């Protein structure tokens, strides 16, 4: 069997890519992606066979780590993927054919762990995954899992994660102090929102993008913000906390609730969070706070921002967190067409995809059943 892989390796080494034009290189990349998916499928089949052996030997994670010298985290991820595929034949076939990547499968396996393998394997998630980038599929999977989990399931997951919380602090070989924390999803979302807000305060206290007294990298600002939160020393910033750095919890009409980028939360946790939170009713038409402003305002208001977080969840191009996003006018505010600051003319995009839209001709488009996405130029 090893001769097969030796022949493939030799043939790939002989392929010439120099001098090829863009379409040819893109075709090669697609072929390579299919081959990589086939190899991931083969690895999973081997792992399933290994874990089925009754010989008291080490499991598939040890096999992956020894065979490829990968990290323990990557070995565990592959073993988890393989265990999930054992009960998901449709997903396994899609991976083997190259219709899905290993990233897609990992997302589907996580959804199966929250609900059931059969439910995911028989759902539209699998077929939708063949048309969706893996990072955007994660958003679809969270929404699907929210609709298919019971309150008891959510309570049990929260209880399990809460019981497993831990923090470790130690010094590494370089003399740096390392703080490692593992938190339950709700506590993690609260901590992430607090850290993002404190980091933003430092950014503005330094003078923002222009005229900063001290030039700090984003990582340095985040580290200083964490120390400030732990020690109680906060950077002063006048004015109200921007809505993009607030933790938003979305309560649905069916009684379920979720934190964007985190997932569904148990009803009891929603009640706990409601004790010290502000409530905003968001509407897209009819009565309520106005979300259509025409050209009276240029920047998205706080109400529009909350609505965008509820609708888009994050960047429509890569699912980056709302705190890293900007509200983009699909029809530009300035220029010949003079687009309005209306909710149906706004989408959330990260700085990278905002740059692709304005400078490289990428275009936000709406797909029925998929929501907003960003397509490259023809």
C-alpha cells in the first residue's frame, strides 16, 4: 500500500506550476483540495479501524501524533473527527469525494455532539456545507444546533463546561508569564466582551490611530488590558462603551436564546444575564426604534449595529467577531448612487473584507437560504 503513496508523491513533485496563468493555478488548487480531502477521509477510515481493534493498544490520537509528528491538539482533533464520521455515513462520503473539507467535517461533528450524528447527517447542513466556506458554515451549524437542542441539553452542556473550567499560570523558558484559561461558553463570552472593551479604551486613551503617545500592537494592548482588568487599573475613556464591544444575547420568539459567535444558551442562564443587562427590542419593519435613516446619518447607529449582529452574526465574508467588524454600505454613501444608511443597505464586514470590497471589486450578495456572502470579482 505504501507504494501507492510513494507514486503519488513522486508524481506531485514532477508537476510544474511555474509559468501557469491564474485559471490554471486555481484549477490545480481545486484538484489539490480534493486530494487532501480524500487523504483526510482515508486517515479517518484507518483511525476507525484502529479504534475497533480489541488489542488494548493506544488509540487513533497516538497513531496520528506518531505518524505525522503533529501537536497533541491536532492529533485529538483528527481522532474526534474520525469518531464522529463513524456514525455519519453521508458526511463521510462527502469528505471522500472532495465535496467537503476536513474543516467542514469538524464543524458538522461539533454540531452532532450537541444534538445527534443521525440528525446532522440527514439534515440540509451537509448539502449546504458543499457550497459554503468552512468559517461561514460554523455560523449555520450554531443556528441549526440551537433549533435542535432542548433546554435540558443546553443545561447539561453548560454544567459540564462549567465544571471543567480552569486557569493555569506559569513561567515559560523565555521568562514570560503565561496565563492559560479554559472557561464555559457563557463566561468566555463575558470575558471576551470585557477584554475587547478594555482594549478599545486603551486604544483611544493612547490617541487612537493618529497621534498615539505610545505605539502598541493589538496584542500588546490586549495584554495590557487584561492586566488592567485583573488589577483594577483601567484606562480612562470618556463617553459610553461602543455597542460593538458589548456582549449581545439574542432571545428568539420560540423561547430559545443565543450569544452570537458562541451559540445557544440555557434559559436559566438567560435569566441570570438579564438581571444586570439592558434590553432592546429590535425590529426590521413596523413600529419600534428606527432602522431606516435614509441619508440623514452616515454611520450605523447603535440600534442598527445590534440588528446587524443579530442578522449577520459577524463578518459575512469570514465570520469574524462583530467587535472586529465595520458596517459597510452596499450602495456607497458617497458617489453617484448615494446609498442610504438603511438596514437593508448595510452588512457587517471585517477590515480585510472591507478592503477587498472597496479596492479589489469583491461584492456582497444575498443567497436565499444562505444569507449574505462576499463573492470575488468574475
